[in-house]
C-alpha cells in the first residue's frame, strides 16, 4: 500500500457541480471519521482524490491538469480519480502515469470503505460499472462541509433528458431519488450540526421522486419538509423550465423558510436552436414562466444558463438570444460556450461556430448579465432581507459578509452577530458587494458551484 498507516493525510480536489461537491464532502467526512486528517491543497499528503467533470472540453482538460498536479506535488501519495470523467472515459485516466485508482460514479460512494479495505495498492485499480436503473439513491450523511456555513444535500441523481450537446446522462445514469424519510432525517442531522441553510441539489432536481416506488414530486417533498419546521432555510439548486410549476412558485412565495431564488436554465433564446438542442420548451414558454415568477415574487432572484456557439447559431440566432435575455426580468446569467463532447449528437452537427466568434458573443452576453445583476441589486435597496452570516469581509474594518435569501452577497457591521447567525437587514447601497467583473473564460465548470 502506497500510503502509510501512521501518516493518514488526505486532500480532495473537486471540479464541476454541487453534486460533485456534496459527494466530495461525504468522502472527506467519512475519511475523517476513519482517522484520516485533511490537509490543504498546497500541503503534501498520503492520499489525494480528484473528483472530475467532463461537461465541457475545458472541464475535462482541467480535470487532467488537476490529476497531474496532484501526482507531481504528492509523489508519495496514492492518487485516486473519480467523477464523471472516470465513469465515461476511465481508460484515458488510467493511462496517466501515477494514477493509482480510477473509480466511476457507480462506485464513488464506496471510496471510504475501499480505502479502509486497502483496495488501492501499487497496481492501478479501475472500478467502473454500468448504472442499475432499479437502484435507489444511497442515504449518505454528510455532517461537515469544510469552510462553509451552508450545507448541500443531494436528493436526486441521474438524467434522462438527453439534450443533444450533453454527456451528463452517460456520466450520471438514470433517475434516482432519495426516499423522503431519508431526506427528513438528513435535514434533522444537518440542523443538529448547526447549519442554518441547506441547498437541495441533484443532477435533474425537478425529476425528484419520479423513480420511487411511491412517487412524490419535488413540491410534495417540500411540503413534508415544511411540516417539520426545521431551524434552517432551504434553497433549491437548478430546476428545468418545464418543472417550475405554479405550485412550486406559490410555495416559494408563501413560505419564509424557502429561499426566494430560482436558477432556471435557458440555453438559447432562439426557437430553432432550442429544438436542435432537444430542449422541450420555446422562448415564449420560458418568458411566460419568468414573468409569472417576477409578478408573484417580485424580489426573487432568477438566474439562467445560456450557451453560446451551438452548431448552427447564426448571427441572427445569437441576436434572438441577446434580445430575448435583454427583455426578460432575470437577475443574473451564467454564460458558457458550446463544447463538442464525444458521444453526443451535437458533436457532429453542421454549422460549427468558430471559437473567436463564440468568444465575442460570450463577452457581449456577460456584459449584459453584469448589467442585469446590478439592476437587480438596485431594485432590492430599501427592502428588508434575512441574511445568513458567513464570516468576515474585513476584520480590520469590523465588517462581516453574508447571503440574502434571494442570493445577494452583502456586508455589514459585525456588531451583535457571528458566523452562522440569521439576521434581518434593510439593504442600503453600502451593504451591497459589487459583482466581480466576469471574464471571457469558460465558466461552465463553475456555474453550479456558485450556488
């Protein structure tokens, strides 16, 4: 065994979505329970884990970079690679010199027990298997989230939408949901640990419950959560347009424990491009949904993902998207370029957009998104909000920072509050933290992480 029992130190580098982050937190928490000690990313360790992403070519490239860096900086460590890259293209990772183990998503939850059993040795191990459609989601409890006052809770996994550009169904498999009783018990445990906000997350969150023996909707689950009156607030991660129902909107608008925050992928404002993407809605459908939310919950944060440079996106198609986004009352944008992924239909579509054109379009949309965010922040001035205190903004200036329920980063005097408190605050201009200027780089691997 490459790592020594007397020096059981580890670190985990995570790329991609909140589901990956939750799974890394589970692995880290389990290893600590087994007596392993976490180290910082710049300190040596005896076990290094890279939780990979392949949603774009850039994400795959970043994953390979992270793996090689772990091997280079930790020459005495066992390096284990997991995540979607490991699930879909395991041989590519196994061929990297220095990789001691490749573990697909179907085995990822077993990594702590595999380490306990000594399954990773000097000889490279590859543990990847197909998804079992019949399998329920494993109830894995995460008690610690390093450096966070908020917790994530994965309640759903898998996707069967098969958008023409997306490799995720191959990396995550079919729909699998956590039984409502397990969701409740995990929320109880997180509340007992002192967390005051939990983000419910999944690969296709709006399909929560469709696979269970006793089917239940996301709204149905939220009603059960609400009955328990936990001392924390609930935030939803990304939900597809067709799954944001009137009932869900009204529930968010009426219950103070539900954060007034929706993240609803758009991808394109051009009807023809949406059809080629295999997205089952029109721009008109999307606009009607956004305006309904804004009417019923005026101060709700509404975020959107937009893909630029999809094959066949002409100047006119891009103009349709730009004008569409300009005219709808959203709060912020995540903009990222199309990335051809081997094994998806769109990788072979005609009309591939030159990279320099996609970059120009992305820059224009990001500037528009910046203005949307600033306008939304201004609309919240003079209003009272619940703030989760997350830590120091400037200790010297006596300022702390926090997050409103509608997803605004704010700073305020540290008087009479501490990290983890929920406080109320009437927002003034000096409370607002200006959004960081958005660069032209591909932000797709970070889009979900910001929630």
